């Protein structure tokens, strides 16, 4: 029953998304406008070259922020059951924070947290 329900779920997802795209193509009228192909940046018309390469430091900074931000999601379930579980929950969160802090130290040592 497990694999059959997964196949049904995948087929339903494909069918629903395909039907939604088909209905959107039928209902909306296709218009071609040269403005649609232009890059848009906060309502200000672009000037000069629009393809600009960004420094990889910004990307690394954003990824590290995302990692540490997502880790906070794991703190809520821990906080809910920490009193029931007792000392084991405390030891687990200490291990969790140790791994998280070691990742932070590694990123700091590599210079990924320096804003350029």
C-alpha cells in the first residue's frame, strides 16, 4: 500500500499541475510586449550592462544565514518536550549546539562571515 499510494500521489500532483497550466494557457490571452523581456529592478529603468557578476561572498553569507536560521526551527520541538524527556534532552541540545557552534567557528575561520 505504501508504494501504490506514493504513485497515486505523484500522478495526482502531475495531473493537478498540468491541468492548472492548461487552464491558464486557455483562459489568458498571450500578448507580446517588448517591455516583458526587459529586466526589472525596483521600477527604475536599467542603464548599462544588466548582467553583473556578484561576489561569491554574498552567496556564502546568505547560505550561512539560512543554515543557522533553519536550525532555530529544531529548537521549538525540543523546547516543547524538554521537560518530559529530562536530562537526555539537555544533553542532546548541548551536542546540537556544539556541532552548530563548531560550524560557526569553521565559517568564521574561513572568512565566510566577513561582509565585503
